[in-house]
C-alpha cells in the first residue's frame, strides 16, 4: 500500500514535470496593434505572424489579439509596460505617456540596419528597458517621411488659421508654423475631416487610402520631414522569460522582417503617384524654402527633446543624425 502511494506520487511528479517541459518549450505571445487592422502596417505584419507560427511550432507562437478596438491606440504602450499584453506593433508618438523619449525615434536619419551597427539600437534598448519596462524588438517601417495634408491652400510654410490633427510627432513643428493643433488617434481622423473639426492632418507619405482619408484631402505639402517609426516592442519581463531557443528563434524572425524594409521606398513612390491620380494636389516651395522647412522640423524637434530629456536626447542626437 505504502509502495503504491509512493509510486503514484512519483508518476505524478514525472507527468507534471514533463508537461511543464513541453509548456516551457512553446510560448504563446499575445500581440496587439496600436494601428488599425486594415492599415498597411498590420497588413504587412500578418504574413510574418503566420510564418512565425508555421515555423515556430513547439518553440514560439504569436497570438494576434487585434487593433485599437482591443486596446485604444494611446493605451497600448502602458499595456506593454505592465504586461497586459506581451508584444505590440506601435509607434513612439502613441506612448509618450510611458516616456517622452518614445517620440524621439522619428528623428533617426538612417535605416534600422545601420542603427543596429552604429550603436543606436542598443542605446534605444537601454532607455526602453529602464524607462519603459520594454524590449525594443524591431523597426518595421522606415523611409516614410511625414507630410502635412490640408484642405486649405498655402503658398508658404504657414498654417495660420488652420486646425490640424496631430500626434506628439508633429506638435512642436506645426505650432511653430502657427497651426491650431488637435491630438487624435488615427481612428478619429476621417470623422474630424468630415465634420470640419480639422482642416488637415499629419501623416506619413503612405497609408492615407487605407482609411479613406483621400476622399477628404485636397493638398499635400512637400517636402516630407522626419521618418515614420513603427516597431515591435515587448514587455521586458516576458522577453527575459524566453528560453535561449525561443529568443534565438524570435531574433531570427525579427531580422528577417527588418530585411523586408526595402519595400517602403517603393511604397512611398507608389503612394505619391496614387495621391496625384486621386486628385490630391502637391504644394511645393522653392529649394531654399524647402530646405529651411525641413531644417526647422529637425531643429524644433531636437530642441524640444533636449529640453524634455537632456542626456538621452544628446546621446540619441549624436547617434541618429547623419
Ligand atoms: O500621425 C500619426 O498618427 C503618427 O504619429 C504616426 C506615426 C508613425 C506612423 C504613422 C503615423
Ligand atoms: O534627461 C535625462 O537624462 C533624463 O530624463 C533621464 C531620465 C531617466 C534616466 C536617465 C535620464
């Protein structure tokens, strides 16, 4: 009798430990997107998730929970920080409520491949670890400059009398151009345009057709400025909990994803042509005015960054600038 109890206890321990081993080998990470599911960023992420899951059986799986309907755009950063979700597709401008430095990533003037080489990527991760409780995993959008889109024609870089939809990306620059600014997530831009709550908005060169904003857009102002940053970030404790095999597998897939970033140069050209074809007119300035416009965008953003976070901004400025 006594022997039987011991035996079955031993079997139970073995069974339990082998189940734990199986579970420890395959991890499922919950991912949300701060951007809409029908937008270009999630459209490009979806096949990658499918590939990660197909090739990662028994190692690592990603469970895509959804877009802003699952977690509102400006709350995704805190959801990653606190571990409500494991991973997010997000941009820094949407989580300045976690740390003001998040928005500095729009100021990089090189590809993420170069950022990995020159120490930028590690410097970003130091800050993301310490201040955001996050691991910065991969940048999946680059070569996508931001633009001003508006329904009120201008003949110089001056937005006096215009109400422009912004996120933190554009605030200081657009205010310096005398705009009245209104912060909204992307999901509210169409309605704001339709109701005349805003005359225009900031957005990268690509993507305005995804949510039908082209229907309510007359002009795009050139040149573009900064570089839209959209990245995968992960809750730091969840990242540290990965086994070596899981981390190596994830890293391999992240680098493969970044290797597809050449797409964005082509997409920018296609979207520029598509805008013209749909009747959106380009407002362009002479060469000197264009240069001053772009220089002012960077000057204002770095000045503001240096004020908000002097040490980190100085470090980032020397690493990110060309
Ligand atoms: O305009 C925005 O919502 C914004 O800040 C952004 C950032 C990166 C990519 C696209 C939009
Ligand atoms: O400006 C800074 O250096 C800064 O804000 C900061 C905050 C936390 C840790 C290190 C620096």
